[in-house]
């Protein structure tokens, strides 16, 4: 049975969603067909699967204490690059323009205010 290799589109509209999808597929590969591989080998597979763009991003990481050869810290660094950056000015704008519309419960209004 041939297993489809995970791929990531670094130009995706929502890179965080794309990374989450990719990471899930990679995790399945690590506990499935690659389960007998060493941690170092799994890191190499991860860098191969991220493609040329992923390796360029990897080369910008400042990983210490052998973290470049451990999958969890490596994936965490990629997640930091893929996750959206917080824009406090825009968040404040959205918060301030919230109105409790007629028919909107207080609970729903308060939930909507939590725009973080």
C-alpha cells in the first residue's frame, strides 16, 4: 500500500490552517510508516516534506541544545512562523465597534467581545 506524502502550501491564504493540516498528516506518518525511525531521521523527513520553502524557514531558526534534531521543538518553531501575528490596534478597533444589537442576548454580546 502506497502512502500519500504530506505536502504544505506555504502560499496558502490561511497558513495556520495549512500548517495544522500538514502537521496532522506528518504526525500520522510518524506513528505509522515512520514509527521505526529515529528522532533524527523523523526531523530529516519533516524537513524534506516541508519542501524548499520550509528548509529556508528552518535555516532562519535559532535552535539550541540539539532541538534541531527533535520533532516537537522543530514543529513548534514552524507553528510560530505559520500562526497569525497579533494585531492589537485592529483588535482594539473591532472591540470598540461592537454593539449589542436588539435581540442579541447579553451572553452572546459578551462572547462576541472576546475577539482574541
